[in-house]
C-alpha cells in the first residue's frame, strides 16, 4: 500500500507526460531521423547508378580499403590490450592502479586533433624521432603507419573500459576455485574468465570498430590527405564535399551511415543478450 502511494506521488500528470513524449519524439526526429533522411536522399538523388559510380570510384575504393585495413589492425590490438588491462586492473589491487586507469581514459579527455598533433611532434620530419626515422628511410606521418597509430590511440580505451568494471565486479572467486582444482592459468582464463566477460568484450569491440572506421580528427592531422593513398572514408567524404561534389560526398557518407546503423543494431542485440530483463 505504501509503495503504491509512493508510485502515485512520483507519477507525473498526464499532460506533462504527453508534453515530455512530444519533446522526446521531436528531439529524435530533428537530430537523428532527419539527418538520416537527408544523407540517403542526397546520396540517391541522381539515382542508384550515380551512387554506385561514386562509391566504386578508384579513390573511393582506396579509401574503403584503407578504412578496413586500419580497423583490421587496430581492433585486434585493442582487444588484446583491453583483455590484458581488464585482467590486471579488474582482478588485482596494487599501487598505481588508479593512475593507470586515468591513463587509459586519457584519449577520452584529449581532442582527437591534439592527439594527431602529438604524433606529428613525435614522428614528423622535425619531431623528436623525425631525424632518426628519416635517416633510416622510415615514414610514419603522412602514411598508413601514422593513421594506424593515431586510430589506435583514440580507440584503445573502448574495450578496456568495458572490461575493467565488469571484471572488478565479478571478483576472483571463480578463478581461485579453478586454480585450486588444478586448472592452469591459460585454462582458467579460457574457460572461466573469458566466458564471463564475452558480452562486455563484444560490446567494447563493436564500439572500438565503429570509432576506428569513423575517426576523423586525429587521422586528418597525420594522413596528409593524399588521394588514393592516405584518405579514409571520412576524409574522402570531406574532400568530395569541399570540391562541391555533393552527390559523391553523400554517397560515401551513406556508407558510414550504414556502418553506424549496423553498429547500433548489433549493439542493441548485445545489450539484450547481456541483460536478461530486456529479453523479457
């Protein structure tokens, strides 16, 4: 009875609920649905043939290949790092743990453009390691390695930040029990730890992959905007737009939008799998 009265006291009047609902729908329509409609309508304004020609252009194909290559390199590396960081920081307590967690969060606090400038200062021609790299004919900035490093930096917190609190909450009781029963370290990790965090791990990988393919700021600084060589999909869309080739720019943008939608769908499925209350 008391709980029922409490719920009634917290319940807003019907007009207020209707107003809040309209405001929420208006916000979603204005800032989410309308941009999606604009992107796809502009991309297909001149027909499917023009859209296909825009995304099958050699420069566009090169941008697609480079975007996929960077993601294929960055995501596995961040997955390994995230698992390692989650295991070390989530399962154990030691001096400096909070400082390490702060360092992992650093890319969230720094502007991506500043992140790109950091790599320019480190590996550019006049950077700290620039003379040595030039003497050994190694090019990092304005080439694929620079793009990979910049993307790796801005995306490496995603997997780790999903796993650290999850592993910390789970504790070490199950692992200790497995070790007591004679299981080895790798066997314990593969059969106990990894299954317990599989959905959190997949969630972090999805977010990491989406950010890696859509990263603009840091990659823009280190890429050099070399057409057909160092342009990823976001950079290629920007160049086309600046050249007033709007249809091609929106065609390329539609690919990134499709990626975002697929990511959102997969993310929702993972959340439903991970949360039993959302399955019911």
